[in-house]
C-alpha cells in the first residue's frame, strides 16, 4: 500500500504550519516554497483541512492559516482522512458483503490486507503532529527484523590522532 500525495502533502504542510505558526498565521505560499508543493494543490488541500476543522483561515494583511487545535491534539490519521486519502489495502470496499472477485466473493488474502489497513489507521491515529515535530514517532524507522532485514550501517571508528611518545628528560646534575 502506498499513501498518495494528498495524504503525504497534507501531513507535510500541517507539520510545517505547526512549526512556523507560533501566534501568527502562516501563508500558504511560504509552506509551498519550503515544502516544494504546488500552491494551487495546497489551496485545495487546505480547503478540505478547513472544512474538517483542522485549520482556521485568517483573512487580511498578514493572513494565512493557523491550527484549529493544539498540535498534540491533531492526529495524523485525521489529516489523511480530511483530504479524502483512503487508508485501505484491499480492492473491495471495506465492510462490504461482496468481495472484489468477479463472482463477488472475497479474495484469499482479503483478511490479511484488510487487517493491514486497520493497523495503518491505528498507527496513524496514535501519532500527533507534536509527535512528528518532536521526532517521537513510534517504530524503528525502516529497520526490519527477521529474514528480510537490511543490515544497519555500522558506525565507522574515528581515527585516533597519532601522538609520538614524549622524550624522557634526565634530571640535571
């Protein structure tokens, strides 16, 4: 499963907003420039974020957007769902009585992919904007255990400076 650009860009923009707002609104043009996201695309995303009560718009000179709630109270899953990004890993509709096969039955791995979607949603619901900003994101950041594990890069030892032995001084007579 791959999270689409709507969800990824919305989360990036919300983290940028949380970092840069303080007590003042942040212009979308600034977010667009810092995050390298099209301004028109951000405008569409922020319309959805505003309708979902995740951000508030401030009009006039110095206007822009502010978070509608504290960054610790906004979950990543809320942001992704607000921009209509699906968090499912199955072809058929979740909760549907019919499956994705031509005879309307469920595929053999339906439960596996449905549970993956549930776990993704559960994980994103456990992470707040404040967690992302503070780098308190659960997990091992791409490090796998087991037979498919990628070896971790081992830190290279730092060369120690070479020092010559100090000459021994004989006491003067």
